[in-house]
C-alpha cells in the first residue's frame, strides 16, 4: 500500500503503525511517500498512485462539493490546539498586527485549503478579506528561506518550521487556531471511493492499524520519540514543541464545523453532508491484540519536506 504523508507532526501515527508492526500484523506492506498537501494528493488517490494519504478537511470538503462521491475519509488524523499553526513574520518586519496585512503577500502550503481558510478567519478580525492580501503556494520547508529572501511578507506555518524559524529570530504575528477555529479539525486519512469499494479488506486493515497508532499517540512520549525519525525535528525540540491531538474517533459533528466555515467564506456555495464521505471505524472491541512494540527505525519518508495542509 502506498501512503502519502507530510513530514510534520500530523502524520506521526503512520510512522508509529509502521515501526510498531501494526501494518505488518494486518498483512499490509506499505510504502511511504511525501506529498505537499491534501489538494495535491487528491489526484494521486484518484489515479491509484497513492492508496491512502493525509487529507486536510478543507480539501476533503472541496472535493466532495466539486466531485461528490470520489473521496472517503477512513480515519481522523490530527486536531489543532492553540499555538500549533501560526502566521510568522521576519524579526524586523514592519507588520505588527493583523491590520498591517493589507496588501501583503502571504505564503501557504496549498491554496484553497486549511492554510488560506484559517488565515481568512484571522483577517476578518481586522476587517480584511482574502482580496486584501495576495496568497501564494510554497512548500513548508521552503518558507523560511523565502521569508529571508523577501519573497513574501508572511508565512502560515506549523511545526517543525515554527520552532526552526523562531530559533532564527522569526516571530509570531498571530495564532490562527483560536476563536472561530479553536480545536480545529485539521486532517484525516483518505482513500478514493473506488479503492474503498474495490478493496474493503485493505481499507479495514489500514483503519485497524492506524487506530491502534492513534491510541498510542495519546502518550506524548510516543510522539516525542517518533518525530525525529521522519521529520527535521531534533529530539530536544520534539520533547518541548506544542502539539495538537490525535483523535481516536471520526465524528461528523466535529468535521461539519469545517464545512460550515467554508460556506461562510464561500469556499463552497452549498451545504455539504460530511457524513457522506466518512467511513465507519472499527470499534476497539473488534480489534485483535496488537503485536508487541518494536523500537523506532530509521526515517521512512521518501523526501525531506512536505506540508500538512
């Protein structure tokens, strides 16, 4: 099975499932590939180049609105907490508050996605809209250098890039996960509807493996130990960075918030029933005992950088 991930904390549970043998126990040999974001991963899922991928919920709702019935979310992945996603500016930037963003260039990992949507909720506080700034796409690993070169004024970042940039003197302009976007559902694990229909055994096996890993991820130490194996997060930083949460359910009410805010900001023009693209999870009682944990191995991602959103 080919799985698309980003080298950010959101995707920790695929690595946990791999190194602890959960995929192997389910008879799923896996190959991990780095993708830039959910919107970019979507055509790879549709073509079969990927069987599963991280998919931010903004991209998932857009897919359902534009091409109903083509995508399925098989498990939740990550939910934001305060200070996990931020607008960052250079140390000497004249931008001091959100009102200063008028006419400025903002980098996000992918357009029409969680980065632009949560930035728009921040702009609203200052009486601004998306038309008052210029958005552009750039992979998260390139954003720090781009800010240093003056390519853009602001970057929407997550870890490990927030901590790396702060070490270089970068500063936070605004935490985008507050107010309207507090405890925001970030991403889930997706497959194509065609693959879900034609490979139900593999989908159920993936769900069981990832659900075990999501449960393991409730232990902060498990996340701390796995992050340096597939990201550029140092072990010392992994122990201290602020992380979101790893849900062990797939509740439509939580994800429905995303669709409602997207409609408010006209990413979609009609109501989208998110439950139509969520596949039921197996219950804990139906899970066979997991195999004994094994020590984390060397990094498995096929590239050095990616973007969650």
